[in-house]
C-alpha cells in the first residue's frame, strides 16, 4: 500500500483504568483532524472532544471522565474521518 494508507503509528489510552482524565496518546504521521467521542456500553455518547487540526508528531489529548459512573467505555477516535476504537475502564 501507499504511504497514505497509514493513518497513525500509535494510539493508546492511559491510565487504564482511569478515574479522572482519560489521556489519549496519538501519534500522527501528518497533519490531521482529530476528534474523540466516548460512549458507554449502552451506546450513549457521554464525552465529546471537538475536532481539532493537529500537526504531525505525538499528542496527548485529555478527556474528562471524573463524572462518569464506574464501568467500561468505548472511545472512538476519528483521524481524518477514519475511526479507531479503544475500550477502557473508569473506576473511582
């Protein structure tokens, strides 16, 4: 495949489980539009980080989760319209 098929080298969430802030470590190979939505297991969107244009390189995006009940959540990270899913746990 061509270089353009690669949308990111690295995507992770820490700490996991988390109680206060979910921190997304996003490594971009080129300038990209990034947005993050967090859903509970019922499919309701509980946190939304608006799209922002980020330069290439390593970024840490923080999502507040202190108000969420304990449990599992799905984070949908959209990078230039391509979606990656990460599951994480909130524990207080």
